[in-house]
C-alpha cells in the first residue's frame, strides 16, 4: 500500500512540474512576443503530380502581447494579436510562366482596404488555455475575420493529456491532447466538428464519395508560453467507384517565436468587457467559429447563355457520347445558382428534341427554384406531355438527396387530375422510391412520408382493378417498407400470376433478417404447389426467394427432391440455378453442397434432365475499386417459347451493394401460334409480352409489347424489328457537395458529380415461317464523373479538378429455334471495345483576371468481349448459326 501511495505522489509531482501548475500557456506582463507566421494550402490529386499542386502561401509577422489578466487567475488572459508585413506567394515551387503571383504584392492581390483590415489588431480571450471569446470588427469581410480566427486558434492549447470538446475556427470539435516534456500534440477529430455549413451526398455508397481527414498540431513550449506551433491538416476525397479519381487538400500553419521585447502595459478594466472597451469600443465578440463566406461568380454567364453553348451536346444524337453527361453536369451546376424565371426561360426556349434532357437536368438540380419551375412548366392533365412528365418522375426517383417537399409535390400530383393512366402509375411507383430514400436518411416519421406510406400500404389491399393493385405493389417494392412484407406474403399466393411474381421479386430485395419463418413457409407452399397450381415463372421466382434467404437444410433438400417432378424446362432451370449457386459460391452454396451428399436428392436421374432453360452468373469487372457481376436467368415453356428472361447487373464497393440494372422480359399464352400444348397451370393465360426494368435500385413502370390475341396479331404483322425504348435519359449518379473548414481559416469547397447518359431498349420478334423467336436487350451508356475542390478567398482562387469518362454498350440477345424438341437456344452477351479517359486540371486565379491553368490526361482502351456463359450455350450457338446458313 505504501508503495502505491509513493508512486501516486511521485506521478503527481512530476505532472505538476511539467505544467508548472498552469492549465494553458501564460504570457508575461509588459512583454511583446514577436512571431513569424505562415499558412499555406495545396490542392492536388491524392497521389500527387510532377508539377506540384495548386495553391498559395500567406506569410507575415505577428506581434502578441498581454492586455489584461484576471488578478485572481493567471490562466484568465486577454491577448492582443497584430499581423504585419504580409507576403503572398505560391505554395509550391513554380516557374515564372506558371506563377500567377509573379510580380504581385500583398496589396495588389488583397487590395489596399483588405490589407489594412487584415493588419488591424484583434483580441483573444483565453481561460485555462481555451478560447472563450474572439474580438474583431463586425464590418470586416468574413474572409479576413476567418484568417484572423485561424491564427488565434493556434494559441489554444491545454498542457495536460486528455480528450476535450473545444470551439475554434474549425467548429465545435472533439480534441485529443498528448502532453510531454516541453511539447504538446493536439489531434483534432475532424469528423466530430460541428459547423454552420451544410452539404449533401449521394445515398449510394457504390457511387458515393469517401473522405479521410486528419489534423495534428505540435506545440513546443518555453517559459510557460508557446515557442512554436506547427499544424498540418489533410482532407482526401475519393470516388468509391474509381479511387484514382481523388483530390487532396493540404493545409499547413507554422507559428514560430523569433524574439521578445518590452511591450505595452496592461489595459485598465475590472473584467474582460471593460478591458476590451478601453482598447477600442468598436471591437465586438464575433465568435471563434468561422463564419460563412458568400462567393460571387464574377463574369460568369447567365443560365440562358450557358444553355446556348451546351444545347447541341444535349440533343438525342449526342446521348451515347461522353460530352452529353459532361454538359449535363455543368448545366446542373448552373441551374443550382439560377432563379425560377431563368429556368423557365430555358425550358420554354429548348427545342422539342433537347427538352427531355433539359427536364432531366432541371429536376436533378433539386433546388426550390428548379422544382417550382418544373411544376409550372408541366401540365399533368395533358396526356400529350407524357414523355416530359415521365422524365420528370424518373429524375425524381433517381434524386441524389430528395426532401419531403419533392414527395409532397408527387402526392399532390397523384391527388389531382392526370391525363395519362401510365403517368398515374409512374407517380405512385416513384413515390415508393422516395419513401425509401427519405427513410434511409431517418425521415420515416416526416408527415408527408407517413401519409404516403399509409396510402400505398392501404392501396394494395383496397384497390379493385388489376392495374391499380400492380401499381401499389410496385410502389411498395420500391419503398422496401418492413410493414409491406405481410402484404407481399399475401399476394405471393394470389391467383393472378402477375401479382405473385411482383410480390416474390419484392421479397427477394429485403434484408434476409426480415424474411420470417412464416414468409418462408408461404413461399415454400407456392414453389411446391401445396394449395394450388402456379405458373412456371411464379415457381421460379419462389425458388429464387428460398435460395437467397439463408435456406435451411430441409428447405434445400425439398427443392432438390422436387427436381424430376417439374415440367421439363422447369427441371432444367432448377438444375442450372443450383449449379450456378455452387459454382459462383453464393451464400446458399454450403448448405446445397451439404444436402447434395444425400444420394436420394443428388443422383444421375435428377441431374441429367435435358432442356434449354438456364441460369448463369459471372464477373463483368473486378478491381480494387469496384466489383461488377451479372446474372442471366432464362426460363422457356415446354413448346420452346420464352417464358421469362431476367438479366441483372450488380456493383459492389467497400462492402456496399447496388442493384445497377435488372431487365426482365416475360411472355405467356403464345403456344397457340405454333399449335403447341401449354404447360400445366398455363392453359388459360392471355397472350402477353412485356418488359420490366429496375435501374439503380428503382423499379420503373413496366412496358407492354402486346396484350391479347388481337393485339399480338396486329403487332406481329407490323413488327419492324426495332427495339422498344424502356429508359432513355440523363441520370445524376454521384452528387456530393460540402464545405471543408480549414484550421487556417480558409474554406475548401468540394463538388463531386457523376452523370450517366443511358438508353435501354428491348424487343421481341417471332417468325412463324422460320419457327424462330429472338429477344434483345440493348444497353448504351456514357458516364462522366468530375470532382472539383476549390479554395476561394474572393481576391485569390486555387483549385483542382479530377475526372474520368467512358462510353460503353452491352447487348444481350437470345435466339430460339423451336422447329423441333429439344429446341435450339443461343444466348449472347457482348460488350464493345470502349475508352476510359482520366483528366486532371489545376488552376489559380486572381481577382484581377490573371490566371494559370494546367491540364493532363491519360487514356486507355478496354477491349470488347463476349461474356462467358455455360458450355452448353456455346455448343448450342454453334448449331443455331450453322443451321441459319
């Protein structure tokens, strides 16, 4: 016990000696401390570049002296700081030609008034090493006050180890101190900093932006006060999908004591307020946390002028080129600064062909003015405006940061008169997507969200017509509300095949933890047809739910035992599905392999079934940044006609998954065309073919090719072979905006945007003469992602822009020859050779108009290829194309 007491006493005396009994740095009376001060900011790509980054350095002399101290506490001090001898230069070594500041002086850059303001003395109230108040002049420009705050924040330090919450120029932040002999290290946990700045980011992590930040300040102490303070702060912003598209902000400060001399006496006053008043009554406590800076774009074109220079790039003919999404992103930036009247002027002047793309851009801007302009421009009572109305709705569905007002607007539209029944469906379906996005952000209890949730939950149970029920089911599928699971479970056993398929595909989108035993029992009854007979595509969808929901050993064994008792093509589909899960090592692969050890469920009789249906998964791309996979599931009827084709593309990055694309083509009731016998449970189905698309986790309104025998015959005789458009437009995929408050007082604005020009179309052709059918899904796209980080001081600006772009196409074609059984099926999935380009731009400019810009780029060609499918398909394709000659 005695030993422990001695140890504690020794530790306490050592600690007291190290801090000299003071909680923070203390200034001596009647002494002037003379410091040299530099602060610089450097912007570059994360891994740096040969020519160095863009940025600038501000150097000065700083005089510090004590003007008042509380007689009862030496740690309660009022300090005066005065900046002088200001110099401005480049942050990195430059040639004369590339130095925008060559020949400039601080006065020519800042202006005489700003320089005089910067050199006016200001006050800092320190108590126990913490900033309690910052005094300056209210009329000073925000940029100047923030620079002073950055300097004042360097004097805030505590002399003992610990974690505290402090206010400084960066905001209200959690800070960790590590005290040693003669030095202190301050680490600011920047993620905790609370400021008045607001921003937003993309909801999807796959297309999102990651930021890593650090801030460390090292103080050396001498005679109770700061001898030097060196701070380094870095912020790296990276596009998750391509980490080479990354920018970094490096901010440094250095305050070094160069000498001391006799200083002025303390000011009179019984407290801080009185002391400040005695120095200068105009000085005011303006807060140590940086204030917002409003930057004005001088000489920037108006929105209409900008549109006139960009409209050619937004014509339909340019949508497959990277210039389209690049212009789209620039146009959005311009719209976000525009008024409602300016936006309406562009909408009214745009050509008929470019107007849909303008609607995409205006809606994607997501400002109050842009939404108001769209509501005034569109007339939902007029069915002729169908194309523009649907483009507006889809842009709302893909909104990067929707708010309650956007949902309220769609709710109001749904309650009003709508000229097109298709638009009415799209409004409700997209409302479901917005509910999901708002709930993801914690807005599930917002009044409008609650209202829409009730509407779509009740609507699925109360609607009478088939189209309305399907509409509400699709809206619930987009919403992913846990409350909708019982509704989907009910409709999974419906007598209407379309309801079953929608409900089952919706259940597959939910987190596995939400799929209860009751849901699994229901889905099992559908697959095994315990209560009634179901269509093959419904049973296939039920099997997908079972296999993707952590199936038990018995669930898997029962699936295996069913093979051999299914219709011919269903047998083959289930075999192919199981083999694909094992080959691709999906989550259910282990339990499947365990069940297949039983020879009753896994034997030659079951696993030698023939047919043309198939399921196959593969990798589209694998890199350190993102992994992209695809799956192709095809189910045929016993007569050889396509029953269901389902293509999926997924993207995964940093543990996040995005369902990028799903295109499903369904056909039924076509057996009469070739005098074939329908499969069990499908004898009375109406002739139908259609396509459904899910894009970036948003289910879109399905498209019908034909419905009914008469419609089928008229379409067959008028078939041109041209595919039907499913989705066409411009989508804002990445949208990240934030203001980074630097400890130096400067602010860095980060804007990352990614735009996609997309054209998805699909078609189906049937030739009775040649007894051949062909389905196609064509995907065309151009992607551009840009990241711009700028430090703008009004009188001086520096920035870096990183970007990449690509143009690509992906075609999926299925050819079926059903002149004999087993019929011949050939699937092809091709991507063309496509370019990938990366760009880096750095720029510096002065308010005088003088500027320096540098550019660099890197381009590569990614060779085209046909994606591998199973060997059976390759053998079949050889037969199909041999027989076609």
